[in-house]
């Protein structure tokens, strides 16, 4: 699995390494393109300014898809895709963008972006957009081994609370009326979870559900990343409760967006490390976004002791290689030390293993 491939901030070497591994399929968690205009001083440049029209979006996809490393990855295996924000505009939520553009104006841009996405990505005919609306969520069954639900946490979500970003003690984070998936998609997913029969139940989606700052998370307040599931606590708890109540087989949530590798356990209550573990989450770092990165995030030493549910972390670029059998799942966090130059090798920075029937992950 992979995501977040910013053309300007790094070479797409991660995709060349994905091609060499010859996976059965590749899950892309979003930010396949970036919408911003060219900026001087980067590894390479976008063509033109920020994109708004359907022609702009088509040309941006054409630029990205002309990259030989990305072409090799597509030629090597089928891609299973979902979008995040940059396929339209940074941090957009439903009919709202980050600039306060009137919804009726922003939806014109969203319609253009959705049209280009449908035209250029491997999707079913049933996903054909109608103006600014497009059904992206879908269910893929891989025999009795994997039940994969692809989700859309952008089109139907409530706007970020308290202005977005990292916010302390934002009451909106706990508002039970706020949603990540929208009522119809949430109902569809919850029905699917109740009927799941495969060994592994996977949810492929955009932003992390697990808390990355559990020490400051309390039912009464806390510090929240408002664009992630942390900023939609009630929606997250509904999802976790459904996984628990339906005894969904071996839940594995897949996410991206944050340009960091994480392997984490899903906790019923992140403020209480002893609370039940519901499943695991695998978060892929970026393929190239934000450049070379570093061994760990700058705040890792501060948060690691307060977040024992996080089993693995890296701030390098790369992807996650998963091996799934009826008895276990192994995730190898593949990292590249540099994307500012082409051709870097990939190595395994760490691995986590999950045994079927046992909640939680272990470092391999």
C-alpha cells in the first residue's frame, strides 16, 4: 500500500520498488496528484499554477502518469484506489474548501476534479460522476481471505471543527452529529461489517483513525488533529463499537495522508492503555511528499511513551508490503532514505505481525 506522491518534492522511486516486488495488487490511499502550482527550488516542477478546471486536472494527471517509475508500478499489478484531499484541494471537507470559498463555487471545482479522477484512474463504470457527486466507496472480496471496504472520508464529511489543524479542547470534536462518512456510507459500511465472513476485514481509507497524542486525549477535551478521525471522535467511536459489536473478523484499517509510517493497535479508549484492543491500523508514509524525511518525526520521543498502542514508526518515504494468509498478516514497512535523487534502494525499516483471531499486533 502507498500514497501521497507529490511530483515536485521527490522522485517516484518508491513506485519503481513496488513494481520490482510484483505484488498481487496495490492499494493507493490517496493524494495521487497535488493541486498546487509550480514552486521554484524543488526537485522538479509542476506545469503552471494551481489547478481548477477539468482541463487543468487532466493535464496534472497526465504529468504524473508520464513518470516512468509510476508507469512501471501500474504495469506490474492492479491498483485499488481511493482519493484524499489533494485530488481536489487541500483539507477540503464535503462542499467546503480551506479558503472559505462559497460552496456553490467550490462544487464547480470539485466536479472538474472528480471528472478527471474518474477518467484517469482504474474505477468501475458505476463510479461515473454526476457533477460534483461520485460514488467511490465499494466492497472487494478476495475469496474467503480478505473482505476489503474502500471508503471515502472527504465527500460526505462534516467540516473540520474549530478551524482545523491541531486544536486543544475543541468541543466540536465530540459532537455526535458530526460525521466522517455521511449517513448513507456509514450505514452501508456497518451493514458490510455485520456480514463479513472472510478471515481479514480491511477498511481502506484516507486519514488515520488511531490517536497519535493519546496522553492529551480525554472524554472532556484533549488535543486533536481536526482533519483526522481524532477530530470526529463520535464517528470513530461508532465505527469501533460496530467492529466490536458485530465481532468483525480480524479488523485491519489502512490509512495514509500524514507522510509517516505507523503500525498501531486500535483501542476502545485511547486515554486508557489497558482498554480492549479492537484491531490494528497500518498507515503508509508518503511515496515522495515532503522530500527525504528523517528516521523519526521531530516529536516522536515526546509521544512514544504515552502512546503504547503505536508499535512502529518511521518518517522516511516508502510503502508497506503486506503478506496475508489464513493464519497471519505481516506488514513490512519499506523505506527509502532519499527521494531527492532518483534510484534509491528500498529496505525494511521494521515489521509488525498479526495472528488471525488475536487482537493486536507484535513487532516482528
